């Protein structure tokens, strides 16, 4: 019931923000940040199931229920996000909604950046994600109940749909919800950068859930070999994230075109702590700590790094959103930010554990379940 | 190997694994096991240490990265500073690609050379080839004969594990 | 290790270890077939054409090419990027697929890596010849010289020098370390004294000791770990050649990952083109099965789709950015004088690979072969479109011009294709085309009769 307590802290933080008279932009930006962050964790949870289903891999089967349960948060987060937008968030977050004050550049973007179209896209994203998440979960349950191979093929088909759909929508949604905050600025890599950030966090959160479940006495069949693989994911994806970060930064730094460099100028001059914290926590620390083979196999290293990655990518998102939505005078990390994040985390945990309670933790009729159980690797 | 030894072979890696475990339990000295491909679990059965080659790669990479970075930094701040496109002389982002490549190059080469030198492998290396079939489909065990140990006893032990073609150099 | 019974076997036809050795070594023994002679003759003719073109370029200079003041990069750079791209499949297969534990890589990694090395050699030729004075090529390396001047470490072209040479060197040792045990097998199976001596020398005295194997595996694994980011870095740095500039159509942040994906895409296409022929010609159909082809086709869909998304993203961002130069460039690409090249690229790279969503097409050798050729063509045109369409419309309309290659440039391109096939055909005669030891190590878990035994 820690979850409920955490949600209470979140509500308290919201009330505090309101009473303390913090700027509305800041409150909306935090609500937006957290709903995006936790929705993306749900999306990656489902991606974990889907991508391994189409790759026909076996080792992860023993922990795929965690990913399925995380995807339960997608509609919940979607509703919160919608409420944030409808209750005035659009106005406070997105400069381009100020229809009467658009400059000559933003006027040109109106065919894409207008509210009706924005909401249409919003509904397409969530309808697609929600539907595919529901289908994948349902098929996975059916497969578990009677082990018929046709359900496995169906699972793979839905998974392929989901991966393709997510490949497109994750890019477009990141333009809509994050990049258009800095409405003048643009970068073609942006969508993939955000996706890589989501990916590494999502996989880290799966490990954390597995750890918690094992502490509670469940999931005894997950051993250090599985943790090793998750550790490798965290290590590799952290490097991949850094690679995309560097590619984007280098190209903008090198070409030195003012309308592009302004983005980093703002972040380097007014958000420098956050900017470098982002790099150190999300790249340097996982890179050095997870490099030795044995480090990837023990919870005592993997879990702290996973938690750091979780915090680090929250900060990553913070530096994507705040400079544009709030500005350096009003932005900051205080009780509002921390409390609200704890609240969202509590809600996310409640939803995920509720999801976990609805299906057996062990998908024992999955055709690759035996493989996962007897799984051990040399490297 | 200038020691007395007995060799025997097996036709299957599972037989070999079982045999190696049994021979080890009997306290026999296994000088070497020769196989046509890496047998999963054999290093555990032979109680080998984990390799330290990855440490060589790590330090090789660290040296390569440091060399690459410092050299570029020296060239552009001390050696011959030139203004390129208005960039600062000490332009960290544009030193990164070469630094990375140097790290990988040094890591890879230091490790491979360490491997070859440690095992004295190299072009034209002289090594003992016990049986030409071990690079094809035979799994050979080389058991050392100590002064005090009994030759017949070892041979019996080997036969008990299903070994074939027992030969020796004494 | 337990393997689920629903998985298809990787190696067909109830093999034992000795049979594997025999099958894989067979193409190296005896006299080459008539097709081999035919192939190498064609390749040598192409090579001679290339030699003539090289002579022309070196003797008369770059003026023999079709370049002009506005379009200063033409076929030379297009071919360079195309070849580097093709060189990405081998290391991708042997490094990234190793890290992802894809066992099917064992049948194709050796030949794919050989292709990588040859393709990098072909690629490296173009920047060298583009410098005009071939003999001064060493200027690109930082060495102490009388001018007291170092190379420009701020230039992406110099990063390329480091990236390509590191990539070649690391791929070479990765490939050779993997070859050592198999060369031991060749040595032990050799019939003549000379062969035995040569392969004995090349096999570095390999004995197959368990200790060696254990460390050999560690070395391969760490090399894979190093080569995986290296593969990404190489085409990333090639993309920097374009993307660090301020030329519309070149300066875009998506270039690094998009180039890498395109490189793997084209590399797999080339591997498919060659292996579909080679498996038949060398009687290796039981090792390189339809399953392998299908798996490669899935990677083609993946990378092809990523490339497709990147094309659309670029196009959309050109509009969204509001930068009129970007908008003009992209409209000019799609509807300008080089629109034909753009639509060839779009069809071959974005449309045709999507056919692989159908299992029937994915598992058909003929269809795969045709589509792989399409992808090869499409990826060449992608580079052509990027290089030429961005340049030929200068910022100053008075400098606008068109570009078409001269016979010399065509000769250089055909020449590298000749070189590629010559070296590949020699490779299949002197080295085992499939990693023998690696195939043996997966035979128990993924062979044919072992699979049927599991069923019973």
C-alpha cells in the first residue's frame, strides 16, 4: 500500500504547487513530463514482449509478464495526459497554440501544428497502442491457457504490427509532445533520440520490477543468467543513447547554424548542471559500472544502476521540456517535481502490480518457456 | 610438453565432458584436452580460471583513447594551432571520433597480440600435433604420468570412461 | 543447452562432425569448375577496364572525370560510400549477431566478413584516387614532417581516414582470429606437403587445446564487443562527411543512424546476392538453408524500414523547419532534373523490401535474389541522390549545373566491381567459406537428426 501513499504524496505536491503559487507553466510541464515518462515505460514494457516475440528469442519468456503488466499503464497515462492538455495545458506548454501571436515561422507550421490535428494524432496513437497492448496481452494469456501453437503465431503477428506502429508513432509523438515545445527548433534525429532514452529506461524498470518481485518471493525461476542479459541491454542501450546524443550534438555544434544552436545554447547556459548530469548519469556511470562481466550478473550492481538510469532519464526529459515550456527563471527541482514524480511512480506501480495479479507470473505454456528455464550462457 | 603422458580420444563431446569430470575426480593430472571446437562447459570441468584478456583490452583501449585525445589536444593548442571554421582550438567534440577509433584499435590489437604471445601462437609456430583428427571430429585427452603414479592404473581409468586409441610416449 | 522443438534446424541432412569438415572443405579441393573460370574471367576483364581508368586518372588528372566547379563530388564519393556500406554486413553479422546470440550467423559470417574486407579495400580506393596524386596518399596520416604541420583533426574527412583504416584493421584480425582453428583443420586435412606447409604457417600452430579454445572464445567475444560500436562509428563518420557541412540536404541530424542502417541494409543485400549463388555453386545448401536466407530477409525489412522512415522524416522536417533552402532541395530531389534517380531510390529501397513481409516471398530464392539486386541498385542511387542533387543546385543560381560521369569514372566503378569479384572468387578457393568449428559447435543443438531425436 506504499503505492497509495506515494499517490497521496503526488497529490500533496500538486496541491502544494497550487497553493504556493508556483507558475502554472511549471505545474503543467511537470504533469506533462511525468505522464509522458510513465506512458513511455508502458510502451517499452510492451515493446520488450513484442520485439522478443518477433525475434523468436526464448530467454526472456520467464519475465515477459512484467512487460505485459507495465503496458496496462498506457491508457491510464493517456487519460491523465488528455486531462492535462484539455485543462489548459495546451496553452501553457505549447507556444504554437497562441494562435493570435504567431510569428512568420510558426504561421508556416500551422498545417501541422494546430489543435484539431494534434488531438487527432493523439487519439490515433493511444487507440493503436491501447488496442495492440490489449490484443498482445489477450493472446499471451490464451497461449498460456492451452499452449496451442497458433496463438504463438498470432502473438508474433500482433507483435510485428505493434513494433511497426510504435516505430512510426514514437517518432511522431515525440515531435508533437516534446519537440513542438520549442516550436521553432527542429532536428531530424529527435524522435530516435527520445526513443532510445525511453528504451533504456523501460528495460531498466523491468529489471527493477523483477528484483522487487523476487524479494517478495515470486519469480524464483529468474536467475543471474537472465539478469546478465538485462544488464547487457542496459549497458548497450546506454552506449546507444550516448551515441545518438553525441551525433545530434556534434552535428549542430559543428555546422553552427544559429537557429539550431540556440537549443543547446539555452541548455548549456541556463541548465548546465542538468545538461552535464544527464551525460554523466546516463552514459559515464552505466558504462563504467556495467563494463565488467560479473557486474552485469549481480543485483547489487544492476539495481543501483537501473535506479540511476531511471532518475537520469527523468532528468533527460526534464532538460528536453523545461527550457522551452517553463524557462530558466521559473524552472527548478523542488518538492513539486519530486513529489509529483513519486505520485506518478506510485500510480504506475499500482497499475503494474494490479496487472501482474491478473495473470500467472509464469507463462508456462509458452513454446520457449523451457528454454528460458534452462537458460545459461557462456558470455 | 617434455613430460610422460598418455593420450586417448573420445568420439563425442558429451562423453568427453563426463570423462574429464571423472578423471579430475580421480585426481589424475590432465595436461591438455584437444577438441575440434569449443566445448561448452569444458573450462568449468577443467577448473580453468576466467580469462583476464578483457582487462588487457580495457587497458589497451584506455591507452589508445588517451593517446588519441592528448595528441589532438597538443596539436591544436601547442603544436600548430590553426583556426578551423571559428571553432575553439580545444574542440572536444571534434576530437571524439579519432579518440574513439584509437581506443578500439589499441584495445583490439593489444588483446589479440596478448593472446597470441601468451600461447606462443604465430606464423609458423612449432607446436605438437598429437593427432591430426582432433581438428576434425576427435576429442583427445592428454593425461600426465607422475613418477609415483601407475601407468596401468591410468590406462584402466581411461578405458573405464570409454576412451579409445590409447597411446603414450614412454 | 535446451532448444525448443518448434525451432527449425539450422543445418540440414543429418551430419556428423567429420561430414561437416568434408562438406565445407570440398570447394577448396580439386580443380575449379568451369563457372569459376567464367566468373573470374569476367571479373578480370572488368578489372582491366578499371586499370585503364586508373591510368587515365593518374596520368591526365581528375579533369578526365565529369565533375565541374559546382558538382565537385560525383561517382567517386558515391561509390566510396556504397562500398563502405556493403562492408558493413560482415562485421554486423559476426559482431552484433554474436552479441545477440543468433546461431544462424555461424553459416554465413566467414564469407560475409571476407566480403567486408574486400569491400573496404574497394571503398578505400576512391578517396585515394580522388586526391589525384595517388603517390602522395600518405599525406593523410599524421606523421612528423618538414612542414611542421599536422593533419586537420577537425575535419570529418580525416576522421574517415581513422575510421576506415581502424575498421579494416580490426575486421581483418577479427576475421583472421576466427579463421585460425579452421586453417588448422585445412592443414591437418592437406594432402600435399606444400599445402601442409603453407596452411601450417597460416594456422599459427593451432592445436585445439581446451585452454586455447577458452581464451579464443573470450577474444572473439571482446572483439565482437569492440567491433559492434566500431561498425556504427564507421558509417556514422562517413555520414559526418556530409552532415557537418551547411549544404541543404546534407546537414541533418538523422544522418548518422540512418546511414548505419542503410549500410547494413545494402551489405545484407550484397551478402544475399552472393550467397544465393555461392550456396548452389559450392554445394552448401544444407548449411546455408532457406532459414538463413529468411533470417537475412528479416534484417532487410528491418533496416529497409528504418531507412524508409528516415527518408520520410527528412522530407517532413525539410518542410517543418521552414528553411526555404531545405524545402527547395527536397522538392528538387523529388521533382527536379534528377527525379528519376530519386524515384529509383524510393522504389528499390522503400517499396521492394516491404514485399518480404510475405512469407512466400521471403522464403523464395528467386524473389530474394531479385530483390537483393534491387536493393543494391537502390542503395547506390541513394548515395548518388545525396551527393549530386544537393550539390548541383548551388546557392547561386548562376552556378547551377548538371553532372554526368565520364567513361573514366564508369571504368573506375566497374573496375572495383571486378576487383571485388576477383578477390571473392580467390577467397573461396583458398579459405573455408563457412566457419567449420563454429558450425560444429551448434550442430548438436541445431542439427537435423538431433532435432528429430528431440521430437521422439
